[in-house]
C-alpha cells in the first residue's frame, strides 16, 4: 500500500456536472472480486449535507459500492476497481493516496454493531487517540455520545464494557465512535438491520440530526426508511444477462421523485414490491 | 504545494492523516513481524546445519558402517548405532501398539456418548493431565513402581514361556518392556487427543444415517464412524510414533543402556535418544562428533515420521472439509 | 444382522418382532462387550496418573519441608539438604527461554494471522513451526550444545534457556496465531474503518482481545519447558551451588535444575538423595500443574463475542 499523506496537485478533479456541491463523486466502470464482476457502470454522486440512500435487491452490490467510498474493499483479496472515486475533487484510488488517511475522513458504521471489547469511554476515545488528539478528550467523548443520542443512557457507566450494551445502544455507540473525530462523510451499511423498530426509529432520527454536520451515505433494505431519511436515492439492480450477477445503477434521483415517479421500469416494479 | 485530503473540513474536526510517526511505526512493525517469521525458517535450517555440520567429520570417518555397526567402544574408537536404532524402533513400535490401542479406545469411549457429558470432561482432563507430568517424573516412577511391579510376573513368564523369543531373558531391572510401557503412557494423550478431534469431526448426519438403518452403536462406530475418521486416526498414530521415537528421559532411565539387539521384552536395550542423554555429558572430543552423527540419524528418522504424520493430518482435514460441502 | 431380520419377517400376524433389548442377540452382546472393554480401558488409563500422584505424595511428601527450598543438595552420605538452587536454576532458564520465545513467537504469529495469512512465507513458517512441535527435546539440547556451549566455551544457564526456547517457540507461535484469528473480524473492520493503520489495529484491538488466549499458550509452553530434562543435560549441566554466589551472578557457569537433579539422583544408591529426588519431583509436578491450571483458567476467560 502507498504511504503518503498528501496528494500532489497533478490529480485533477472532474468538474461537477450537476453543479451541486458533490463531496464524493463515485464512478464505477467495473469492479471485480477475483474473476467475479460485482458492479459495473454506476455513477453515484454523494452531495454535501445530504443523506444519500442506496436501495436494491440483495446482492446487487450496494455494500460493495458503499465500501468503495472509503476503500474498505482494499481488504478483500482479489478486489479490482476500474473507475474513480473523487473525494473533494481528489481521486482516492490514485496510487499516491494512503487508504488509511482516506478512512480518517470518511468514517463507517457497519451492519452488525461492532464495539471493541473495551469500555464505552475507550470505544469513543479510540479514534481520538488514533488521531493523536491530546486535549479535551472527555469533552469530545461526551459530545460524540450526545451526538449519537446515547449520553443520557450511559453517562453513569462509561467504564462498563461496550459489549454490555443492548444491540441498539451498541449501534449508537458505534455511531458515536465514528463521529467523535468529526469525519466529513459517514457511510452506513444497513445500520438498522440488526435492530428492533424502536431502536431503528432512534437511529433514523439521529441521521436526520447528523446531516446538519455530516454528509451521510446509507445502504438500506427498508424502502420506508429511505423515504423517511434520504434526500437522494440510488436504486441498483442485478444484471444477469451475461451469465454473471453484476450490479449496476438503474436510477439516481431526489428521493421524492424516485418513489413517486420513477423513470425506469425496474425501479417502478421494485418499489411496488413486485420483486425483491 | 501539496494538496492534502483535509480541504475545507469542518473547523472542529480532529481528523488528520496518519502522522509520519504512525506510518514509520506501521512499516517497522510489519517489517519486524516479517523478519521474525523468516527467522523461524532460518532457525530450522540452522538447527539442521549445526547438527549436520558437527556430525560431518564423523560421517566422513565412519560412513555407513556406523549405522550397521554394533559395538560402542570409545577407548578403541569403535562406534556403531545399530542396536540403538533397533531399540528406538522396537520400543516405539511396542509403545505405539499399547498406546495406540488405549488412545483410540479412549477416544471412542469419550466421544460416542457412552458417558454423561460431565464425566466425559472429567476423563478427558485426566488423560490430558497424563501429558502434563514431566517425563523425568515418569522415569522415576518407572524405576520405583513399574519395574518392581513387573518383575515377578515377567520372571514367571520367562520361566514358563522362555522358548518364545519375546520372553527369552529374565527381567533383572531396567528393560525393554517397562520402558515401552511408560513410553506408551506418555504418547497416549497425544494419540487420544488427536483421534478425538478426528472422531468429533465426523458429521453427525452420518451417524444418524447408520442408526436410522438399525445399526447398533458399535455397528455404527465400526462401520461408519471409524472408517470416516480413519485418516485422522492414522495421522494420530503416526504423530504418536514420532513422539515415541524422540522421547528421551523415560528411556534413558528405564531401558538399561545396553548395546544389544534382542527381541526379548525383558532384556535391557538402548535407544538413540537415551544414548545421547547418557553419553553426551561425559563425551570426549572424538565421541562428541560420533554422537552428533547419532543425533543426525535420530533427527532424520523423526523428521521423516513427523512429515508423514503432518501430511496425513492435512489430507484428513482436506478430505473432511471437501466432504462437508 | 441377519438374525433379527428373519424374525421380523415372519408375517404370521401373531408373531411380533422382538423389540426388547436382550443380551441373547449376538449383536447386542458384542456391542455391550465392546462398550465394557473401552470403558475398562479408559479407567485403566487413569491408573498411572493416580499411581504417580500417590507416589509423589507418599514418597515426596515425607521429605517436604522449608529447608528444601533454602538449602543445596547433600553429598552422598549426608542427610538433609534441599534443592533451592535447582528451583532458582529452573526458573532462571525458563525465564530466559520465555524472553526469547515469547516476543519471537508472538511477532511471527502476528504475521501469520494478520499481515500475510495466505502468503507463501506464512505456509513455510507454519510448516517449520509444526516440525518444531514434533522436534525431539534431546535434539534441542544437541543444537544448543553445538551453537551455544561450544561457542561460549562453557555450560551455562543461557545455553539451557536457548534449548528450552526452541521447544517453547512453536507452542507460543501456533497458539498465538489461533487466538489472534479468533478475534472477531468485525472488530478489526471497525478499527480499519476509522482509519487505523494495520499496526494500530493490531496493537489496539487485536492483541488486547487475543491476550487471554496468547497467555494460555505461553503458560502451556512454560509448563512444558519447566519439566524438560533432556535439553538441559549437556547445556546447563548441573551444579551444587546457587546461581547467585557472594553477590555475583554466575550466569555463565553450569546451572542446576529440578529436572536434571531428579535424573541424577534417581539412579543413585543413597537413600537421602533418592528421597530428595522424589521431593523434587513433587515440587516440579506442583509447579507444572499450577502453571497448566493457570493457563486453563485464562483460556476459559477468552473473549469470543
Ligand atoms: N468479499 C467478497 N468476495 C467475493 N465476492 C463478494 C464479496 N463481497 C461481496 N461479494 C459479491 O458481490 C456481490 C455484491 O455483494 P454486496 O454485498 O455488495 O451486495 P448487497 O447489495 O450489499 O447485498 P445485501 O443487500 O444482501 O447486503 C454479491 O454477488 C456477492 O456475492
Ligand atoms: Mg450488504
């Protein structure tokens, strides 16, 4: 892996075609896991201060596309990416970019809550320590926990293990951990799928609050959830025509537009629940 | 000027790219783990090199005659390890037969629901404890418990069945049988633990299928479970055999250190490991090189057996993981 | 099998198949006999353990006293004495062995489990570690003799420590690899997702979670090394003196150990030394069992969530 924390100015940003403030501009031409082509021809911009939802049937490459945005896929053996992901105009797949640095600015919340086997406090302070923050750690931990709407529930037991919390609390702890370092973008891969409806509601409210400060990209299987929280929605689908199972972007629109008046036939069928 | 990823992040963001220190540390640490991994390989090569190198003069001088020679006389400079090789193989085979029978029987008894789970755990722990006792303690126990206990029976057998080559001498003290018995106790935990793993990894549905056809418990065990886990159990036996070949102390204390080739279970004998243990501390320069040669032979035998054992275990694993899918 | 089938196939309408268990069926009888046999074998296999423990307590317990730990071994016709120097020697050499094998084993294990689990290097290293697992302990002694004793010109505690470390290394390495692999992937993923470097993931997440398992491995290795005799016979040799003499550390001198003391005193005709060998065996077994049980307790605490 390439170890540099700076990019040279030769990397030129592609102009934003739609004129809006795009934080991450993701263009996937082809994406392979080994020999298997998982995603093709998808252009998904993530706009500043908005929630962008990825929807589509299982296996269509939503998680794959999302994990491209902070190079989590680099961990998979055989992963190959043809295309670009521009973060603030810089290609994060450029060979001079350190993926570790990318992930400091583009945080991630996973499908399964995954707190570390350490205290709640240390879970949240983890990222701060990574970034060698020395001052105000307790204050920052508190504000992150408040930001994740968890503070009132855990303020008296910050020393308890993060694993002792309920699933919903654990997921909010993971969100607190991710926002403690104030990343620019927050990626969430089905953050509510392991949670009950009430906890899901809390997380959804949280997303709406968080988008004041952060840009959010979220994968969800729940169409109502996409409608409730997302400003933009990307619908992906699986193409089996060439014998494989390759995902691609069918439609990217304002959420209201996409759900009320989808342009594509596949989208129409999907949101009417005719296949899944 | 270099452009950083930071751009215009929110003012209170603390996110920063990894510092030079982090990156340097990361590289150093990963390099270090890599170096130490390679050191493991070099260590093995170095061990072989050291022993083979120190044995080289003796190899040149005695050549293959060393392997077939039967006298060991440091004063006359005559050396041969045939009796030791014989003793090593003989004691290990005896121990393997005894320890293998016990180990596999125990593994079956403790995996096929003969006992309530709690008792199974108790017995399993007891057998594992057998492995925890240091071999020198087994040696001590052998001298003061096993040999005196065996002597009357052994001598009775010798008197009445002395015409059978196995019993043609009497047991006057240390000898092959007590050594092999103690050796079998020492390899039993290995054999039983590895066989247990092999038996446990037989898919439950196979057993159910056998029972579903009306097989008795033992028909299921002998007809289905043992054949399915045969490779793993065979591997266990080979690994146990490897252990027995290299085991030193119990033999050095119990086998009698006598340079002779005999089929008799009651006669004293010697093994390569025991030869090293008993002669090395007082060896002169000449004998030292010869002992290195003996060590090299022992290493070659154990390496070979262990290689075969590991290969069999790998195959057993692959077969089962292939069969599961 | 044919027996029963004949019975059940008599379709007379009145003749019910025999369903009750009866020892008169040969197959049931064989089954029961085999069960009895294996059960008997299992019980018999427990006899040596209890016999050893009984003898240790019976013959070694008699001699147990505080002076055992404070005095040095008696000469042939003396009575009394102890093996304090041998205990210190064993601890010193196992300590040296641990200092070598633990960092070595853990670093290599991190590579095996985290940085290059599927690499060719890793398979070669694993193969070598497995070979070392089955490496006869006496040959570890021969190697240390050739590499250390001949080089430094004297029997010494470090030479014994090197020999023991070769036996500890594969245990430490392979158990550490296993326990690092047990750390849930999602925890590592979380750290990576926050922009931790691989090293930071290892130090801050993986190693702390794998710690109980790794400690278990270290304890097992220490237990094994404390009982080893063969590697010490001609590397540390033996000694009747303390390793600390008149305030000087006699590190490069022959060093006593419990195991070698037992071996040397086991074959002598002098009652007091034989008694001492039994007492030393008792102490050695207690040490080994304590370390073993400590390891087991730790392994139960393992974090697997
Ligand atoms: N690590 C991997 N290695 C190989 N193939 C993978 C890997 N991860 C995903 N895939 C494949 O890529 C395709 C897309 O997977 P992905 O997880 O992105 O789908 P998804 O849309 O998130 O599905 P779901 O809604 O079920 O989470 C699938 O066919 C999957 O089998
Ligand atoms: Mg997914």
